[in-house]
């Protein structure tokens, strides 16, 4: 947000002197699935109608310059918001969905191959992929049950991924609060 506001202020100063078109500023490159090289996803700040807008853009990087048209050079708009958190969150969710989809692909059809597809070792492997240890205890139990359902073929991979991402994004930091109260007690007639 701070860098975006700096960009917006710079554009106000520049546009006061001339009528130039503001070029969006790239703020963050987001991780991409290594299985799909040639693409990049980034968050950029742009000034649209005088207002600061954060955009999640995806561009093809392996297309030769002669084959690109103006739209491809600009990229594809995936999300936009006046708040950087919303766009970063959307980008994180997309990257995490791609990562989990690729990592869980080999477990998707195991229920037909094995007598006990949800054995302890396989469940532990999938839990490691889903980073279950970072979740609160109640969410760990829910995820473990869903992993067993997934391995047994009763839960789709996309549903497991969606629920896992939802838990990761909604997790609250566990903390401890210490408060101190000072009291004064007045007694009348007692020593």
C-alpha cells in the first residue's frame, strides 16, 4: 500500500506538468507453477481515473516480440482492487492452488490401486504437502479426515485443495494476552 501510494503521488506530480499516460508500476512477482514455464504473475499499481488500483496481471514470457499484439504485451488482468491485500491474497490462492494440484496429482487415483489407500504413511505424506502442522488443532483433525476421504476416492482433489486453502487463509495467530489491573480498595472503619 505504501509503495502504491508513493507511485500515485509521483504520477500526480508528473501529470501536473504534462498529459502523459501513466505506466503501471510492477510491485511484486508471485510464484508460478514450475510445470508451466513461460508465464509470470505479478502485482502492479496503476492510477485509473485518479484512483490507485492494485492489479494482478499474468503475462506470457516466452512469446517472441514479433508475435505479440498490444493486448498480449499488456497481459491478462486476473484481479483488481483498491486494496493491495485483496490482490495479494488472490495471487497467493492461485499459486497455492497450482502447487497443491500438481503435488496431489499422483494421489488422486490411488483408491483403485490399493486395498487401504488411506494408510498412515500416505496420509502423512499428503498432510506434509498440505502443511497441516501450521494449522490449529481442530483444523488439523478436519484436514486429516478430508485427506482420508480424498485418498479413498470420496472427496475430489479440487474440493480438498479449496478447503485447505480456505483454512490456510483463515487461520488466526495463536497468541497470549497479558493484562495488568491496578486496584485500590478503600475500607472505612477497618484497620
